C-alpha cells in the first residue's frame, strides 16, 4: 500500500468543526462535559475521547480584528515519530501506509509517548478494572479501519470546503505546493521530523506558531536515546527493572526541565 | 433561490449580507470556495466578524438594520458610474429587460418630496393608496427614458440622497470600505460577468425586511445579474425543507404554489381569480412587444388545487367548482393570521387550541415570555416533535416565564413522537428549488411515527367525527375532502403533480385545465412525476449534461418549475438569443432552438420572433420585464431608509419619518426601549453547532460538547467599559425581559468604526438556540425580542433591538 497523507488547508477551513464531530461519530467517542469558557473552542484540550480538536485564534492588527484562525490539532503521524521511538512496549508503530498506528492491548500506560511528542498529542486516561487501575494511551488513528479499506478518514469525508484532502503523500505534497503558490502560503510538515503525514497549507503572513505548530519540532534526544541506545543496552544488561527505573528517572528529569522552561 | 447552490461557483463576485453562510449554511461554502478558486472575490457585510468574514476577501462592518442605506448607496454609486462609463454595464439588459424606461403616474411623490414617505399614505390606517405608484398607462406603459417620471429618472432622484458620506454616517461603515465594495461588486455589471447576493434572516427579520431584499433586486437588475449563471438573489433557507414548506403553504397568506389565500370578498372561483390574477400589461416602445403574464393561468392552478382536494371532475361543472371553492377557509375582513397575531389571539382567549408541528415558539417566537404565557390560555395543545420541546413543557416549573403554578394551568397537552428525517421517506425541496427524494434509513424509536401517518390518522378521525355530527361547522369541507392517498407517500407525490380524470399523471402545468377536470396539489410541481419518466425527485445522475457544464446537474433530482435550474434565464441572453456570458451560457438560441437549461418559455428570441410575438423575458411579471420600480409592496415602490422599531438613534438621519410607516405592530408589544435605558444594539443569530430552537442539537452530546452553554458576544471595548471579563456571567436586558448568559468577549464585535448620529454604536450578539428542556439548557434570547415585524410579511424584527448588559 502506498504512503498516504492528509492535507489540511487552513486557507480553506471555515472552522465549522464537522471534522471534530465526524471523528467522534466514526470512532464512537463520547461527548465530553464542557462549559463555555469565553470561546467557541471546546473541548479545552485533546483527550483520550477527543482525538481531533479545532483551535480558534483571533488575530488583530491595530486593535481591530484582522483574521480568525482555525487550526487542526491532532496526531501529525510523523515519519520520525518520538512516540514510536519512546514506546517501551512497541504498542506504537509505523503502519506500512506511513501513519503512526498503535495496538492498545500492548500499551502499558507509561506516558512516554505524550512526554516526548513534539506536538503534545497523545493522551492517557486511567480506568478502574478488576485488576486495578489501567492506564491507556489514545490518539488519532488516521482512521486505519477506513483507510486500509480504501476509504478516506472520517474527518476528510465530512469536510464541506475541501480544506481536508486525503491522498498519496507525494500527491498531497504536490497539491500543497500548488496551493501555497496560489495563495502565497507556506507548506508545513514536508520535512520536519522526517516529514509528517498531515501536511498544512498556511497563510504566509501568519506565524505557524499561531497555529500551534512548533517552528522546528524535534524528536527529543532522550526518546532517541531510549530506543537506539538504552533499550538495546538494556537487553544486554538484562535488567528490565533497572532499565525502567532509569527511564522513569530520565522522564521525571525531563519533565522538571520542561516545567522550568515554562513549556 | 433564483439560482441554486452549485451555481454559486460560477460567480465572479459573491456578496454575503444578512447571512453568516459559513456557520449556518456550511455546505454553501463548498461552492463559495470553488468560486474563490476560480478567482471570485467574496464580500461579507455584517456587524460581526464571523467565520464567514474570516474567509471573505472584504469584511465590512455595518450597523444592524441599515441594509437599505448601504445598498441604496451602492445603487447610487452604480447609477453615477453608469452615466460616466456606460460601456462597463449591460445597458441593453437594463433598458430592455427591466421597467427602467417605463413611465410612472405623474402624481407620484417620493420620500425626498414628502419627508420620508411616498404619496398615498394614510397614517391612521398605516397603509398606502398605491394609485400614484402605478404606470402612467396601467395597461400599456410607455418606455421613455427622457420622461421625468421614467423609473430610471425616479430611481436616480430617489437614490441621489444616498451619497457615500450619508451612507457611511448611517451605517457606521468606513467610507473607503464602502467605496471598495462598490467598485468590487459593480464590476459584475460588465457583460459576461456575474455577481450573486446571498442573504438569510439577517436581511428578512426587520420591520422593512422585504424592502431590504427589494434593494438587492434593484442592484442586481442594474448589474444585469438576474437569470445569469453565478448571479441571482439567493435566499439561504434556514432548514433543509423551508423552500418546500413555503411552496406548500407554510405561510398563512398563500396556498400551495403561491396562490393567494381566499379572503372574504372572494365569493366564488371567478371572483377569486379576478381579485388575485394580475391583468396583462404590455409595455410600448421596448424591443419586446409581448408579455406572457404567466399568472393569467391562475384559474387553471386554483381549479386544479381544488380538484386535488375535493376530487377530479369527469366533465366541467362550474356550480360544483364554486361550491368546492367555498369549502376553503377565507380571511375575514381586516384580519391577519401571521405568527404574532395568532399568539395575541391565544392570549385573548379567542384561539383555544394549537398544533405545533416541528415548531417550538416558546424558544423561537418573538417576545417569548409573552408567547409562553399565551399558551397558558389554551384549552389544548398538540406538539409533534422528536423531543419534549419547551413549548410542550411550557406548564412545567422549568419555564421561568410562567404566570402561575402548574396546578393552575388547565391546558391539556399532547406530545406525539415524530420521526427524524432518516426514519421516514418522501421529498424535501432545498433552497435551490430541487425536490429530492429521501429514503428511509432506519426504523424510528418507540412509538414515533412519520408525519404523513400522523396526518392520515388525524384526517380519518376528523372525517368520522364530522360525519357523525350533522351540525358540525363547515361540515362538507371535511367529509367531502378527497383523501385517496392515505399514508402512501408515492400517492401523495402523484397528487401533488396532478392527475387527469382518467387517473393519469398530468405531463406538466401547461396541460392543467381551469374547470376541475385535472388536479394538481401544487401547479409548480406539475412535471415532477410523469407517466414516462416516473418520480423525477428520485433521479440521481451525477453528470452535468449542460453543453458548457455550468453545474446544472439537471438529471439530479428535479427542480421547479419544469426542471428549470436558473429562473428568469431568458434574461441571460441578448435580443438575438446569444448569451451575455459566452463561457457560462445558461441557455443559447442555436439552429432555431434553445439549448442548455429549460428556457423561461420556449418562444424564439425577441429579434427572431415575428412582430406581436416578441416575448419579454420576465414571464411571471404582468409587464414581462423585471421591476426595478415595484409598486406591489405595502411600504413603497422603492426601498427607503427607516430606523428599526427600537433604534439607538432619536431620529432617522435621512428624513423626518423614523420608522417604516406601515410596519407590523403587535398589539401587545409595549413601548420600545429607549436608548438611554438600553444603549446597545442587540441582534440574535445561530451558530453552526446548534440548530434553530435547539431540540435537534441540544440533545446531542457531541454538539453540546462543542457549544455547551448559552452565551452572548460582546466587544472587548464594551466589556472593558462594563468590567466584564471573558467567560464571566452577564445579564442582558431589554424592554421585554432579562436573560443570563456567559460572556464571550471578542474583538470580532468591537464598536463600529464610525460614529452614527454622533454616537458610538456597540452591538451585542445573542444566539437564540437555548431553552429550558433538553441536555443543554439555558436562557432564551427571544425573551428579549419585540412583537413587531415587516410591513409586508409580518416576520418579526429579531435582528435589531435595544438592550443593556451588565455583569451578573
């Protein structure tokens, strides 16, 4: 199967949020209890029951409204994915179609994926079971159950304006370049973290960070260290417990550093 | 819509006014986006920067309720530009296809002469004698552009007052923005270019809402934008089937097919036709010399409707037809049965029973506190709905507007569970007039039944009761009602199309008879269901067979009239039948025949047809040309600026007449709130995540998650002045009541850039979806709205009234 991608063209998005609802519909995710916090945006954040969320941002110039930005927040499906690197149980993996898939049965609920994701996407939730508290990660699945059967993802299917498009990644990149040239925009996601499988077309005048997109997302060295050095080393040492402890220490340390930096 | 959804893609300029298309008609943006991809400019005029504004090339803020000043200003700009650069406009269209050249009665006085009103006003009766508004020669009006009384001269004289400074001073829109819009939109006046106006309730829900639309019509006619691809006046209907329900007589004053509801003077069929069917008017001096006056077929349509309801005759029987015609209910002298009057009559104890079928006036009605109390006076109330609406639950303690405890309310209430659209089968008619068949997907839950099943049971029972009671009022109207279709949707579709005396489907409305020997439940739909082609509402051919592929998709569903996708399309060609727009022709005369869309009458083009048969293009108008000057309206032949019933100004800045002198005033309206007590301009609207009075969305967890609570939008500047923070709870008050909501403080609704009458104008935006039943509950915006409405239609003035807001 060929490598696929989703195009999000912010210049065509009108913020109707049909994608957000279609995601919940197809994936049978429950509505969350929310409140109006002085914004159209809701729920406030991604969660294990909200895998796609539209962000709204008012941009002003000289005190007047200049534009209203609508941005997609969901898994970027990186080629060089920190979550896949960091996942100790190999629950997260690269699907042959390019996106980041996961096997929830294997998830140990460690949270490293969330910790290392440069886009702050995966979310964990704990549920009480007979065996105690069980923690599991959830995120956008790229509608694997649809795309592997030749369907487009639910969000793409419902988009009224064509702001979301699903196709071969090569084709999506061409479309993104063409569109960017047409509207004097920029393409995001082509090369960062090895290339993402959600490609954005953004207005050139608007800083990608206003869209919540880091200028230069990186796979944290720690995640790489874990997968490429520590884990093989760990197997050699055979000290799985020790390894876990070492990892926990490093994650905790990373958290402290992030908090210090104000995230 | 004169055009249809897909056709928006053909526009060179899209003017969205009185509409938040992106939020309330998201699918329209598929076509707007398509137009933008082809290079179209999108203009959004709205007090508030909405999701539509975010996608527009130009957003212009405007004071709510000042469309006529704004569009009047554009008309004035176009008239001036037309004089300077006639080559930039389609003057042949204006001169030959509109009444611009025709001469009006020289007794006419304009608002410029009479301080804001037209000649003929009876102030006490709040109505006009329209004699002086008519053509000088009422049957053979003369075309003479040089006459001081030609429509064109009167138009110029009237709108010369609407200069850019005056427009900016009334609307609060910056002058440079106004001029930018004039230049951008007027470019659609070039031959071969088109501009569309998309509007919705932001246009209609004013005391002069009809005149707002008239202003759009005049602008579009001056720019040659009616009948062409990518043009038109396009009403974005607020529900999927509003067009269908209007076609089928949702409104009190029309029968199916826009036939007048009979009134007390219509004593028999011929008198009714004489009173309502317009006589043919034949203009003199135009290239066209023949007016088809399609409404001259009025009698065929009313006779076929009566036959649909009381049986097709095998042979003509005028006496029997009169008897049957007189079964129809008639409007009593001086009465008006529009929404507000009905509630006044309930409140007065005159109307004792109410059926609310998919309607929720306890949330959606104006001055809802009053209307909720009126429900308490009813003997019985039947609600047919998917959920227990606020109307069905008006007697419960949750209703904050009750005047007395539940135990003291004697109204007997039934709630009949109905099917949702996916649980039943039948047609809906969308904004583009496409009748589309929908099949049932799932069974309804519990005891829910489809509408037709409920009506059928009701009619069967009524017939039984009336039969048993020899003294029942207007008994024959019920017991003689022909009810052969029962609950069979297919049979209903056949009856709507129409049948002959042999039970065969009538091919189209040109075959209908005026003597009762054919039936048609709605003449406009006669052609939808034919013996040869079956029920065309079921057609699903996704290929556009138009020779130039202008997006007609004529074999997808069926469209009234006669599957004509763009109405008035004979105005899209010149006198020789050549399309103004060669790239996007709707129809063309080629090789002695019309190709493309179904033409508005198959006669040859004006220059090809023989003298005496040169048919003018606007076949639904008695004079065959479109009305720039429209003398049929209640409040004037041209739109004139008035203030909303509740205005932030003390006076009309254009004249000494503050309000539309003929607007609808509810008897129980109370006094308007003063700008001193209620200084801010309030407007109600919808958001994309919720729908109408809310029952279909406020009960769905996914949508409640998105828009969980009642809120109001307030500009950052006003919020700061009032000490209101984002997300704070606030109280909003009007002269009618008070509601609580969460404040969404935003720079999208800051005060208008320009002062109006020396004042800063602040708007407060209030979504109207919430009520006291369902998963998400909240205060209803309509507690605040007034019981006043449009002069022609009595639609309530939901869009502009006064309020105050403070921190709760």
